[in-house]
C-alpha cells in the first residue's frame, strides 16, 4: 500500500514540475521575462524624463537650442569653419552604427604600414 501512495505523490509532482502548462520551467521563464521587462520599463521611464527635461530646456532658451543644433547636427554660421574631432570611442560607435569595417582616413597610414611591413627595409 505504501508504494502506491509514494508513486502517486511522485507522479503528481512530476506532473506539476514538467507536464502541466504552468510547470516549473515555464514559471521560471516567465519570472525571468517579467524581470527583464521591468528593468526595460525603468530604463525607458528614466529616458523619457531625461528627454522631457531636454525638450523643456530647448523650448525655453534660444541659446540652448543653438548649442543643441551645433553639437548634434553640426550646424554653423556662414562665416565659421567647423572642425569635428572624433575620439577612438566615438569612432568605434560610428563604425558599429554604420557597420563600417574599415578604419577612418586617419588610420589609413597605420593600416598600410601593417599591411606592407614585410617589404620595408
């Protein structure tokens, strides 16, 4: 008799853990998904607040609007020259965004030296 009860309880737990539609594996996946979505929601809520603050600053001051246009869109006045200095980190970011595999012009000489190093004296 005792084995029947143990077997029944074991089958019941197997059913709950594996076979049932709300099984343990599915429950863990759902918890993981919920946690990642919660983190994502917090990130976007923070980002929305930052963007609202920036938008408020841009709408209230012409100086801030001009600064934003110069920095983000590289706008300039007619009598000015614009020099864009790209740091290595920014260059990597640009490459990733545009999926450029070759380096920008400033690394061309380094690349040529590396490429033809066996022909140099």
